[in-house]
C-alpha cells in the first residue's frame, strides 16, 4: 500500500512483480476516481482521477479522514454510516435512494455516485470507493425535469406495474389531484370506471412491445377528474428506459374545446344540409308548378306549332326539376350523380315524344359520374335536347331504330357524354349554331357555357359527343 500512496511529485517505483505493476497501472489510469480507506476512515490510497475530481494533490489526501471529501452538512452522520458498512462489508452502491455529494478543495459541492467494495489486506478490511462525478447527468436530468414540469400538456410517468412514478404541474391542474395524491397510485385512478376493466390488459400489451405511438388509435379516449367528471383526451405514449426498468411517459391533452368545435361544425353542416335539401325540394316544386302552368296553357291552345313549343319548354323545365330532385334525394348536395339523372330522364322523354312504344329503343350505359350543380343543369338541358331531338326527327315515315346514350368518366378530369341514333341523320350543310330550331342552338350555346368540346357525326349513325370538365363552372 505504501507504494500506491506516493504523490505525483514523488512517483512510486514500479512494483517488483509483474502482477503488482499491472494492478497499479490499471488503478492509476482508471477513468473513475478511486479512494481506499481503512477501518479508521482514513485515506490509504487515491489515483490520479481522484486528484482531478477533488482538486487535492495525493499528498494532501493520504492519511486524512475521508470526511474531508464530504460536505460539512453530511459530516456528522458519515462516521456512523461508515461504521455500519465495516460491520457488514459487501459490494454495493452507497446511499441508495439518497443524493450524494462530494466536496472539492475549493469548497464547491458536486453530485456523485459511489460504489463500495471491501478489500482484504494484510492490514485488515479496507473499502475501495469508486466515485463518479454526475454533474453533467444531473444537469441533463434537471433540464429534462424542467421541460416535463413546465410542459403545456399533462405528463404522467408510470412503471410496468401501472403505478404513477412522476407527474407534472399540468397534471395536477387537469385532473384536480395534488401530486402527493397521485404518486404511487395505479394509473387507473385517472381512467373512467367504464374503461378500467380493459385498461390493465392494454397496459400490459404496451409494455410487451413498447414503442412511441398514440394511444387508442381509432377509439375515443377519456380522462377522469378528481370530482368524477369525464373529459375527452388524446394521449401519446413514449417508453423511457430507467435504472428501475422500462417506464412509459404519457403526454395527455384535454381536447374538450376541439370536440366542442367539431360538434358545432357537425351541427352547422347538418343544418346547412337540411337547408340545402329544403331549397332543392322547393326549387323542384316551383319548377313543377311552372310545368303545370305551361301544360294548362298548352291545353288551351289549338295551334300545333305553339303547342309543340310549349311542350318542349315543359320538358326543359322538367329536366331542371329532375336535377334538383336527384340532389334532394342524394346525401351529396355539391354534385349530381349524372348517370342516375339520365336513367330517370329517359322514360319521361319517351312518354313525351315517342309516337309509339315500338318506334325506337333507347339503351343507356351510364357510369356514376358526379357533376357539380352549376354544370349539371346545362348538361342536363343538352341531354334533354339531344334525346328529344332524336325522338322527334330521327325516325320519320315509320322508321324504327335505336338511340344509345353513353356516359363515362375519362379519368382526366373530363366526362364524356354521347348520344347516338341510327335515324335519318342531319343535313350535311346544317349549321348547328344558325339552325332555325331552338333545341340545337341551345346545345351549342350550353356546350360553350360548359367549356366543353362538341363533336358531331351527321349520319350513319348520327352521333353527338360532348367532353366537358367535371369541375364547377367558374
């Protein structure tokens, strides 16, 4: 021991035996401060790291009572603790569950961890203390504690048995408990009674495969206040590795305000949907009244030309009324299922214009294509004009044939509508924009309004193809 106790200014000669030399080199170059004391509590050996940590030279420490390295506030109790260790010497950490501090030569204190190891020597049992300066760790822990303590969300840490190990100030505010009331309690104290039966199993599942994730994906979560009141929450789970094993840090957010806003938005949307449904219903009814007035006027007129014009006007009004009826019966008031509209319109037009049921057949191949209301009305009028025009003019002099209607989504933001008939065809010199019939003039005007591309194949067969955007008209 005398050789290990030399000061740096008087270095120890190397031991004679290789084993002793290696032992000394290991002790001297250890990154941890090593201090050996005898049964009387006096320092018998120190290494270079002990000099650096405490600020004393080796010569200043050797032979002195170990209490010279202990802050004055702990010195009175230290001899008794030391005597207890020598009474039952075992390798163990010193000061379990206590914060330990060392005292430097300049009088400053610093947090430490100490491991105690009894050593049998010729002079009797001694204790070799390994001393680690944990100032940096404590600083990080304090920073972590402050971040947690002053976090805007409630933070609760629980161990694998589900007992609360730590809470922050916001937890006290949110749940109404004091810190002392929560520490050591099962986390289920914060869970409503209706969910407590399932919670231990869910907690066990988390600890079986711990990972950072939101809790209860796809479920509504609730917290329970001290006064028994429930409130909706969102919870983030984060596993934390500690000396006591894996724990879980839960970040808990009260989302009562958000839920109330969402409920108000839902109520507002429901109210608007009801209002829109009522508007479409009233528009449809008003258009049906107009249709009835036109029909009464038609019945009072004997001129067949005027009667035909009134009948065309009736069908145009019916077409617009049908669009509003389709919307009224739909859950989506922003767009019309145009395929459904076409299937409903065709029987109406057959009843109005087909001379006999056998005059022509109508086949419909219409996909479900959603079209905004301000585009659906002009498009509906175009369909009305093309079908009614084919029924009136394509099959004359007893001709029979077929009208085919096709609607599909082209997948590029465009819809494609085609109306085809195998009737007499259109005159080759017919200018659709300047024709004397209102129907075909409407088709070109409404196509422009839709910003649509209109292709016309005049005969064998006659085909109108309309490609138009599915977006609302600006």
